[in-house]
C-alpha cells in the first residue's frame, strides 16, 4: 500500500479504542486492559501511526523483568494492520 503521508504522534487515553481496534485487526493477543493500563501509567509511552485513520502503534517502557539492566527499556506492544 502506497501512502502519501503518515503521521506519528503520542497516543493518549482518548486513543484507546483506536489502539484496541488496531490490535484486534492485527491479530494481536493484547487485551483492552493492557492497552488502557499502559496509557495511564507514567513512564510508558505509546506512539500511534496514522494516515486517514490509525493503523499501527508501538508501546515502550521500563521492563517488567529484573533481568534487564537499570535504565534500559522494553517494547511492550507493537501492532500494525496487515495491509500496511
């Protein structure tokens, strides 16, 4: 699919339903509770990719596992609709 332009911006809680839709159409196992929790927690950042509507997102934050070194981060969720 050829896109004229794509915007990437920080997602907010108001974008939760769009992120849930993208996760669902991308075949993700992410659940609504995960997505909404991430959007509310400090230190976790979600970025939304959109053209005429949102089609993908990535969520990053501190790792939940103590095996990671201090100061590192983790990709918590990554979803892109298949046609993109």
